[in-house]
C-alpha cells in the first residue's frame, strides 16, 4: 500500500475525526498540509491503522 495524496484527501474529506487530526497536526508541528497528510497517513492508515480499510476501499473500481 502506498501513499496517494488524492485518496488521502478524499478519506479526510469524508471523515470529521481525520479533519480534526489533520488540523491538530498542522498546528502542533507547524507542518504544511502536504507533510501533515503524509504524517496522518503513516499514523492512522498505513500498516494496519484504524483507517486502512477505508483508504483501500477508495482504490477499488467503482461499478
């Protein structure tokens, strides 16, 4: 599984909790949005994270 910025943005758009975490990361660590997205991906999605299945579902073909 790899980081795809557009998928991560979609996942965050659909989840209020992740939106809050993204804002917190940006403020706490003074990160720009791109770096905060990657940090959030590694913390909450990658390697069996809480949102891994939701992230992977975004990659499935729609039909």
